[in-house]
C-alpha cells in the first residue's frame, strides 16, 4: 500500500510503500475486545468495605450465652449490629483484568491503523527538523498538518523523546512512542501524524508472524 508523504509545510513531497502490518483487515470485534481488555487492565478497584474481621473491637462476648432472655451473640461486630462488619460488599482485592494475547493486540492495533488510513485520518511526515525546543514552535508546525481543534496524536522516532513534553503541552495534541502503541490512544485521537522514520521501528517491534 502506498501513501503520500508530506513535509512540515503540509506539501506533498513523495510516496512511500507501507509495510504489511498496515494492511491488516478491519476487525471491529477484535478492536473492541482489545479496547475492553486495556480499559479493564488499567482499572483500579477503590470501593472496599470492612468485614467483621476488619472492624475494630468486639472481642468480648456482649452478654452471656444463656439466662438473659436475649438472643445469643458472640460479637458486637457481627453484620447484624450497627457499626458491625458488612457482608458481600466490594473489596479492593477484586481483579478486573482481562487476558488477551500479544498477537491479537498487534492485529487489533494495525487493523485500526488500516481503517484510519482508509478514512484519511493518518498523515505521514518526512521528518520533523529545525524546530526549536519551544511548545509554540511545535504548535505552529502541527497546525500546518492537522486541525488541532480535534484530538491529534504524533508518533515520533524514538530518538526524539526530548520533544514529547513540548507536544503534550499543546491543547488536543499528544505523542506516543512507535513501540508503545495501544488501542485506547489510537481510538481517542481523530488525527494521527507519523514521522516516516518511526515506521521501520513500528514494523520491527510489532512484526506479526
């Protein structure tokens, strides 16, 4: 599959042949499964109740077993008592994670890439160069390439990590390493700008056997 390559002024300068990982057939079910797994695996349980074993006090039997005319009780921390433990409530130890194998994750990522290419939501830039270490300068370059009113993701070569903060400071713009792709970020951002030098890194890292 061939795709146009642009310079920083949004002028078409050439074409490149994309590797096979960008020609994965669109699979909405697989993408949904990968997204569900990613969100579940990032979920941290916060709701937590105290069972009768966690509540403070209640070591002494409230009254003797027989002879009082009252119902027998062993502890004031029983769930039957006000201030006692809670039964069947949510616990922070609950595990929400879902398993999905690496090959399926790779297929989901590049299935989504293929769809975005067909929907003209991906732009390949030859290289980012001559841009100072200022957020404003990066913002001016990205405005040439995409509508920053929409969520925009920039995938740079790994060697350009020093520019990550500048891009992340721009409203509606974010950046991602070519070896850290994930379904959530790709779906979240409408426009994706890829530096051409990042493509071989992606192919090497995510090569689908």
